[in-house]
C-alpha cells in the first residue's frame, strides 16, 4: 500500500538535492574512488529515462556501489565521515528505488541488503536529524519490498525490522505531528505480512503505546474516563473538518487507524492484549461516534470486525457494554457510500445481534466487571437483579467477580470518581442480599476500602460508601447463625 511521502521528509530531500557536493575533493581525499564518481555522475541530475537505462544496463555494479560486495565497501560505509555525501546518496537512492522497480528488487536480493543502513539510524541522539530520518525512509521502503519477495534475506529482515521499529518509536513519541506522521506511515509500509506484524506486536510497548496515546487524545477521552465513554456521552458528529480531539489532524488520524487495522489481521494474537492494555473496544466505539470522514469510519469498522470475529468470547461482551450495537444502528443515518464500510457495518450488526440474543442481565453485569470499568448500567440500580443474582455473583467461578470488583475499587480513578460510587453501590447490594457471606467481601479488603472512601471529596462516592458501610453495621451485632439464609 502506497502513501504520499510526508512533507516533513520531502522538504529535506529537496534541500539536499539542491546542495552542491565537492565530489572531486572526495576522490582526492580517497573517500570515494574515480570509478564510484563515474557511476554517481552517470545517474545524478539526468532525465529519469536515461537514469533507468543506465542502471538496467549494469545493475550489479550499481548494487555493489550502494550496498558493497566483492571486497568493496558500500558508498555509505566508505563516505561515513562525510555526512553531506551520505545524505545526498540516501536521497538519490530513494529516487532510484521509487523510479526503477527492478532495481529495488535487485537491491533486496543482495546478501546483506540492510547492513549499510542500520548504523545510520543511530548516528544522532536527536531523532529528527536528517541522517536517521532519510535512512528510515529508504530502509522502510526496502523492507516493505523485501517482505513481499521470495528471498534468502529472512534473517536480515528479522535483524533490521526491530531496529527500524525502535527508531520510529522515538518519532512517534515526539510532540511534533510531522514526526509522528513519518513514524506511522513507515510503520504502515512494513506491516505487510504476519512476520512484520508479529515483530511489531512483540515490541508493542515501544511501537503501540505512543500510537494509542495519540488516539486517546484524538478521542477526547483519557484512560480513566471510560465510564463516561461507556455512557455514549458524545454526539455522532463532534469533530471538525480539520481535526478532532487533542488537535490531532485528520491525515495523522487516518494513518494511525491504518496501522492498527493492519495489525488487526493478527486478531487472535493481538485482540485480548489490545483490550487489556488499551481498552480498544471502548476507544474505537467512541472514535466511531466522532469519526469525521468516511475513510476513518471504514477503518474503524473493519478493525472492530477483525478483532471481534477473532475473539468472540472475550471481546463481544465488551462491545455490548460499550453500546456498540446502538451506535451501529445510528451510523446508518450517515448514509455511508463506501461498499466495504457498508459490508463491515452489516457484518458487525449480525455478529452482535447473534451474541445479544443469548445474553442475560447477569451476563451483562459480569461482562461489565470483567471490562475493568463501571457505569450506571441498568443492573446496578435494579433491586430485582440483586435479589436474583447476588448469591450467584459471589459464588460464580469461585468468587471471580467479587475479586474483580475489589480490583476496580482498589484504584483511585482520579478522572472518573463515578466508578468508585458505582462499586460502593454494588458492595452495599451484595451485603444487603447475602449478609451471611459478607466475610467473603471482608477478606478481599472491600469493607476497609469502602470505609476509606467515606473520606472522599466526591459527594456521590461518600454517599454510596456510607450506604455500603451501613449495610455492614446493620449486622455487626448479630450472630452469623441468626442471619436469615437467602
């Protein structure tokens, strides 16, 4: 898949093309040879057709010039002390591989096609310096091509890709949107098969974490605000034409979504991890709600379909909890025209409809707890639900659900105190309906935690925690044997 080169790089390439190089001085200093200079001049500053004919008439010697071989160094190694020459040759090589596909194939068939470039990624502590930027552009193009070619460079690919990912991750962590876009576009260029995607996932703390930080900024929701997102608190069209939350531009958003979409083709490998580490179902549901363009909507729908299809048991409950089914219904009002988006929308609706037909209120509550976030969904305030399900909640899977509730209440939720209020409500309901099992909750630290929360500044948390403690105190002077069994 081909994307327009980032203007950030294009501007630097044009600058370097216009610079005069003292080639004869380099020959006199024995930085390059006379033969090297003849080859360079035969393809530099000439018409594209002439350059193509020159290269194709002597492919092997030009491959050797650029990558080395037969006992000679590559031009990048020979001229390593002349950054102006190295930068110029990187730009020239970029032009060659863009204009002459057969030459690109010849380069990746070299025994060590990436060796001259890997040291250049580490030449500066500042990632935006021209040399590593130009190197990553050439290297990502070569790797992208190599990943689709039958070759003997598998070991070289496995050596080069992690180093490229590490460098690009420094750009993605930058506050400069231009550098972020370079990283994301070059990631996209190489995420072309299972091998590259598996390596990307293996380095996900470096590669994915910065991307999801940008996506969260674009969504306008922080990690601790997901109970608000659960409640569907945004209009279907809240984005501007130029960007959405956090000042994230539409092109950068599209490229970010493209990378995650490519990764989603390894759905079984990445699905649960994306949910556990990034709450992707909630995040993508919200992004779908505010998606400003059909092309971003298409990527969001396709990614969700890939992930939900591959992880039905673990991710479909989260999708229902995030109110994805109702959002998909509202999407029809956008009058989508893209056939792929329409097909994915229909497939998602069918997938979720089949799932929700078999679900009970208990399943909904259990899925909400397992998601790690709470909202005021119907079960929490329903006395009938607690009468019918409190004992099952305590007993199911050897007390798995109360343990999860304790885990949720154990967090501070600085940006979403509502979660603590809901958790205290649930503790109160459990103690009220099954008082003889309150010791089970005490062992999980829930009594101590709700007592701590009585000191919270948030009024709703104080009220719900006071109610929970009140349920405990109601039975504090009664013998367990006197408690009615329910």
